[in-house]
């Protein structure tokens, strides 16, 4: 679990590139919604710039994961990841595989054999997010093992960090040989799973939404997302949606279908979760409403504007897990309903208002206004259901904790606020001498402690943290929110 959490953190670096692609493509379609770039030079530049990112996601993942998993976040690791991917790509492309299989290019059935290698065995899809991640892992492993190794004087030029891309390329040769035999099996399994989910139609979209939320506490939702959102097996719900007219013309996108694994999140993130925050606020104890408002309002705004839901979800995920289960079920229902209505919209980052506006002029979008009507219904449902559960089961949501719980610290604004939060988190982790290492991802400080008995959960939460996750005895994740980097920077200064 600890290693999977590290991978989840590393994935945030390449994933952070997707919003830029969405922004460029979205603005391009707003400028030229009819010609899709063909009638306006500026729109064409923006759309092509965005799709340039989308078309090279595997390479971005390879470099980003290697960089994120390297010991000191050095660029040499990213280069090693890139080299690893290029080696894999060259060895396992359909043409090379055909040669390795000894196919005769002059044979009458050569074209059919190539189709079998490309489509049935899946080597036409070898350039995908999963192999990009695998290449990044090889790059990071090579870097972390050999970045400080010294060679004899005659070969000293290739010592240390210069050696790591070379080592990575050799390792990737052996990995590619293994994939030559393994990839067709993996690909067939993923295709079977994907087709099964697609065959379920609205139910499949609903199941995807349910498990997407349910896996978030463990950081494992990325594995599920890579199958349906990216082009691992050809579904590419995000990449095909953002490719717009190009995907429609190529037949990889279908209006009213592409986006089915994204659209239902908009009503939840823009309306449902903010309504949940309002319900929790109205249920808070009178004397605790003010401090509850700080946590809930910030989470609601982040969810509505950007689709970043962790600060809000973690505010009740562990205090009231039954509410999180209800939330996951409602998310699944929203995706199923949007699919039945054939109402689609897409995002490059998450289902907030910014991505919704940018997707309106995308030619793949279909009846996106229905999602706003669904959102109004979701607002009412979330508010009523959350209040009923909180009151009926006396759940300890924000502002309803026991009186012995420590109050959330009211910090100053700007750097003073982040410095104060950092001080409290460090103290709650047992002091700087008890912290073996720490890092951050999208919304969380991830720390490893020497002595878990010195960790004070209540003190950490008094910093304003939305929640804590403990993957194992010595690993602590503090959910801070979208501004986690600034808290991390202050912690680094104090280390």
C-alpha cells in the first residue's frame, strides 16, 4: 500500500498537465465552434497545442512518474523514464513484433496477420498510460539505484546520473521481452473488462462512478481511471472528448456517448457536494458553526470551481463513513442517469465549473445543459439525505464533534497561515526529529514517522486539516487541501 501511495503521488505530476490541454482546446473551440480551428488561425494553434499534449500522454507519464519517484526529483530520472518508453515503443510496435514473429511481408495473408498483431494482440495500443507508467517506474528504479555509483576513471564520464538512462534502456529491453509475451494477455483481459462495462451501458457508467469515489481514500482510483479515461484499450473517454472534431472525424468519439464516464460528475461536484457542505453546516452545534464554516465553505468552493473534492470528502469520510458510502452511491446514480439522457460534457482536470464552461463549445458535448438540471436535483437530494443521516444517526460531521475535541486553529492569512499550519502539523507528527521523510501530492502532506506513538491526531486536525489517512503504522497522510504546496514549503523551511 505504501508503494502504491507513492505511485499515486508521482502520478499527480503528469496528471497536472491535462488541465492545460483542456484549457487550450476549450478556448480554441470557443473561438471557432463551427470550423473547429479551420476557420481561425488562433483557434487552430490552440486546439493543435492542446491535442499535442493529449496525443503524447504516455510519454508525459513516463517522464513524470520517473521524476516523481526519484529520490531527489532530478531531471536525469525523467530522462531515464523517457528513454525507457522509447525503447519499449520501438521494440513492441506492430512492425517490429511482426519481424520478431518471422512474418513474410510478401505473403498473401500478411495484411491479415498485421491486423491480428495490431488489434487482437494489442500491440497497436502498446503506447498507453499503463506502459508510460511502467517506463517511469523503470526510469525511477534505475535512477534511485545508480545515480551515485562511480565507474573507473576511464569510464568516469558515464558515472552517476549520466549512467541512469543507459541502465534504464538495458533494463527496458528485458522488460519489453517479457511484455512481448505478457501484453497480449493483459490487453485481452482489459478489453474484456472494458467491453463488459460498456455493454452494461448506463449501469456500467454508474458502477464506474461508484468505484471511482470508493477507491479515492486508498489513492487507487487512478488505475480504474486509466482504463476508461485514457487510451489504454481504446476507450479514451477524456482524450477522445478533448480531441473534439478530430476524434469525431476519426470515429473514435461518438456524440452523446463519449463523455459518459465524465458527465455525471458535474452535478455531484458542482451541486451535490456543496449541498452536503450546507447540510453539515446546518447540523453543526451553534457554538461550532463558525469553525465548521471555514472547513466546509473552502471545500465547497474548491469542489464547485475546480472539481477538487478531497478537502470536502475527507471532512466526513472518516467521521461518518456511512455518508461517504451514500455519496459514492449517489455519484454512481448520477453517471448512470447522465448516460441514459445521453447528456455529455468532459474535463481535462475535474468536473468543476471551469471545465464545464470550457467543454460547452466542444463538438463532442451533447445536451450539457441537462447536467445543470441534474445538478439542481442533486443539490436537493444531497441536502435532504445528508441532513436525515446526520440527524437520524447522530453522525459526528464537522461541527458536531465531541466537546473534548480540539478546536481548529484560526490562523492568519497568507504565509503566516501556512507557517502556522506547518508548525502544528510538525508538532502533531511528534516533532521534526520524529519525521523520517515527508512530501506532498494534490491535496495531502505524506509523511513517514519514526515512532507512531508520538503522533497526535487531534493536534494535527487542529491545524485545519480535513482528515488523516494511515496506510500503515508509520505512514501518515494529512489532507490539507489545494494549497498543500505552501504548507509543505513552510515545513521544508522548518526541517
